[in-house]
């Protein structure tokens, strides 16, 4: 049987097709804790850098997680995590920690 050909792939990151908060809030909470464990960054500074409310366990309305790529998020987190902006290995590490394409 031949493989179907796709002309496009749709990724829904803004909550149009799936519940954004149900998918991303737990993933970002885990990411913040993991980065705080792996680096000298505080959970608070890490969360603030990407628009995550630690007390509520929820991404804030202005979070860049909705619109930015993993590389852009890595650049936002670089300073608080002791990494250099543009660190491709750090961006790849975030890709491994986050659900699906980001």
C-alpha cells in the first residue's frame, strides 16, 4: 500500500483545536522545575522568563510559549540558566523536554 502524501501539517499551539492550558501548563511546570534542578536558575526566574505563574501553575496570557519557537524560548531562558543566547544544544535540550513541535 502506498504511503499517503501530505501537503501540510497543522500544529495547534494556541488552543484552537486542543486545550492549550491542559497540554502546556503541566509541560511548562515540569520544564521550569527541571531547569531549576539542572542549572543555577531559580524556578521563579525561569518561570518569569517564559511567562509562567508558579503559584497558579498556569501560563500567563502574554506567554511567549504560544508563539515562539523552542530556539526563541531557549534565548529567553539562556540568561537565567547560565547559557549563551543562540546555544543550539540548549535549544535541542528544550525540544527533548517539551511535548511535540514547539
